[in-house]
C-alpha cells in the first residue's frame, strides 16, 4: 500500500513520509527523488529528509484551509496514526 495521494485543497500530488520524530507529514511528490518514487510505487516506506523533501504545509496554495482542518483534509494520516498506535 502506498501513502501517495493528492492534496484535497490544491490537488497537488503528495506523499506521507515519517520524520525522525515519528510524525507523518505530507510532502510534495515533486521533491521526492526518482529512486524514492519507485519505492512509493511498490509501497516501500522511506523517511522525510529535512532540506531535500519539501513539506506540503509550506507550499500548499490553500494552506489557510489546510491549517484549520488538517485532520479532515488528510484522513489517511489519521488512519495511519491509529494503525501505528495499535502496534
Ligand atoms: Zn495543497
């Protein structure tokens, strides 16, 4: 299963990556390397790299809406959190 999706606000392609603090954040798929794109295609996880990957929070054209209700915009991340807390 892949974490690849698109932003509900601006429709840009995004992927959910884990930071070293174990937080899952939406990242612009365009900032992901070609090797990582292959990982994404087969559902393999790779971590967020600060300074290389671009957080979608920073570039979303509709970020106001985004901040107000990030949970409803990203149901996948909510789901992912509940899955990891079971383990
Ligand atoms: Zn967006």
